[in-house]
């Protein structure tokens, strides 16, 4: 036998600290590059062995993830796949989204996000954003003090009570802030470290959620009244102190809180409610685009609005403001709008009207000539009597725009404008295919959810809210004024120059759309006197100076 084999134990040249740092680097979605780490980076960062030997590119990673995405069995699983990708590699996630916005937008937001919220607990894997729960109400400032949040510029917050048309989803409502902020990045160029989704978990009145053994939220009925108000006050106070220059977007709060919180806090910090003001801006802008097609003016329209909750009354209020700015007096402007809610046409003297609904209540004399309409005047009767040129749905009532209603409208106007805006698809007031058939193809149609029907416009808030936030922050605005929303709506109404097909630019153009909206919003903020220090740089330069693209550093 020869000499015994010489056993050599090589002492690692990599310290335990470097090993730990390498694993932390791969675990953080903001720093993880996966196979795109170069050989030199793997040497320097101690990544050899933790990654397969192949060195890839961002483009090859996008191709790999796209193939895996399309092999998922349905859109919900594609949504879950993208959420998991976002939690493992932010750059790759955003690069994939930005590579094909028309394909990705319905997967990261409406309509798929609705099911994502309903099944949020089922697919929750890793922390994203902040859950500020009632039991931790005295720790809010400490939670926000995390140094990882130092770069935050935009916060989207929800309490999960009115998620799309699906109602109370409790902690599952976090899917909405996560989705909206993905669009702030894709469309307005905010770095992922600059956005923060927050869920105010004050319980849920959805018994199915509370009884679900997988539910990740606080398993109690909703806190309401003074306790709820104190909780929100503590949250706003902490945000104003920690992020004094950030934008706060209120999202999917129930109607009884949405207006109240907006009115209470819109002057205390830079904030707006997307369901009220963002929806209104998008709907009015799209309506202005439609009216350009018909060759008429807004003052010429007879508008029936079905659904007079926060979104519906927000649309009506902005319509009135635009008409007043165009020269109509307020009474005449309000007289162009007939609001219908669950109890029928809103008429003075009805019980339990909100302040916003009461502003659009018709005098009894307005309907006296309608015959035996009864105490609850239906949508069908209203349409037959008003002969509207515009019909807008914000009701969450599936198929509310039935054949009788649409044919009645189409018989009275040559080019009806019909917007069934409720989300998701299961809550839409009508399908575009039916509207096209019942109007013999004459209708100008806008929907809240994508239906994939040629010529139909998706009236999605993504056309305005990223630009509103970008413009306000670019000039250091201290509040968002009604004039800024009106300016955004008017600009949106001018963006499509085709004269045919959809009323808004294609989804591919959402980044340039956001920039256009941001510029007019920034100028209006200066004109409205809410910019303490007037900028010395040109507005276009300010808007574009910090736009982030999804590429590896």
C-alpha cells in the first residue's frame, strides 16, 4: 500500500459576516438580482454556490419569468406568481410589468386584484408594506420609524372595508395598496423604495374572513365610532411627523368614512381619495374625450348617473365644477345630472341622504310630469323620461344596464355615451358586447374593467393617479386642490388624437400619459398657491428628473 492520502482542509477565505451578508442580499427583493449577478459581483459578495453558475441578463430573466407566468392555469395564479416575484426580485418584477403593460395591468390590478384580495390570506408569503392593527395602535410611530422607510414619497392606505365592488375584505384589502403602488412605479417612475402600502387593520365584519383558519388579519368585528376615528387620527399624526412631504392616497374606504376622512385631512397633509377624486377625474376626462367625438359640449349633455355612493357623487361633483368653469351657473350645471341610487332617482325629501347625495336631489316638480312613477323612480323610468345622452354606472350592480334601459337611451340620442364603470367584471353594469348590439354599434363605451373588446375604452384610474402624485410631489405642493383634478381631467380629455376607437391612449403609453398629467397638475398647483417655494427649474425637467426605470444597478 502506498502512503495514506493526504487530507487537506482548506480554510475558507470568506468570513461568516460575508456569508450572512450574501444571504441577506439575495433575500431582499430590493437588492436581489438572481442569476444576473456578474462573476465579479459573485466574487466580491460571496455569492458563489448560492446561485447556479449561469450568468444571465435582465432580458433573459424576463423571458424565463414570462414563460413561467403563461404556464399558470388562470389569472388568479398568474397574479399570485407575480406577487411572489415582486417579493423576491423587485427589479425583475417591474421590468416584466413594464415590458408588456397591456398584458400585465389586468394581472397586477383590476380585475384580477379583486380575487387576489378575497384570497389574500391563502397566498400571503412574505412581508410587504405595513399592517397597522388595532392591538398595535400605540406602536404606530415606532413602526413607522423603521430606517428602511426613509425614502418613502408615496403611501397608499386602505382599511379594507370597501374593496372594489366586493365589500369588506379586512386584511385582504392590502392587495389594493400593493397593486396601486406597483402602478405608481410602472407609470410614474417611483423607485420601489419610495412607495409604501399600508393596511389599517381595525377588524372585519366579513364573517367568512374571520372564520377562515388561514385569515392573517385581526379576527374581530370592525372598530367603529370614536375608537376608529382616534385610530385614524393617530395614524395621520404619525405619518405627518415621519413623512411630512409624502403623498397619502386613501383607497377603498367605505362611503360613510371616505368623504369624512378626506374632508378632515386633505388640508393637513398632501392627500387625496382615489375612489372619489381619482375616479371622478378619469371618468370626467374620458367623458370630455367622448364629447369631442360627438362635436358637442359638456353643457349640452343630459347625464344619468347610476350609483350615488362616494365614486358616483365624486364624478357628479367634478362634472359640476367643470361646467361652472366653462361658464354655466351652479344650478344649471346640477340640473344636467340625474342621480339614481338603490332607492331610485334621488328626490328631495328622501330619507337618509348623504350631504353629497342631497346636493343632486331633484325637486319633486322635476318629475311631476313623469306620470305614475311612484315613490321610487327606477333607472328605466329615469332613462325613458330624461332621454340622456350620457349614462354612467358606479353602482356595483351587475347587468343593471339591461336591454330595455339601453334601447330606450339609444332611441333618443344618435351617439349615446355609456360608461359601466364598476369593478371587477362581475360587478359591471353591462358588458360591451351587449351595449354594442343594443345600440347598433353607435355607443361610445367606457368600462371600469378590461373586456378585450375592440374600440372600447378602459376607464381606469391608472390614467390619472400616478401623474397627479408625480406632479404634486415634483413641485412640493402642500395639498391637492380641486383645480388640480380639473386640470388633470381636461388634459386627459385631449390626449387621444385618433378620432376613432378607444377614447384614451393605449395602455402602452401610460408613462408618457403620467408625465403629461404631472406637468399640468404641477402648473395648476403653482397657480392655486399651494407651492410654498416656486421652482426655478422648468416644470418638464422637475417632473422627469427622478423617474426610475427597472434596470439593475
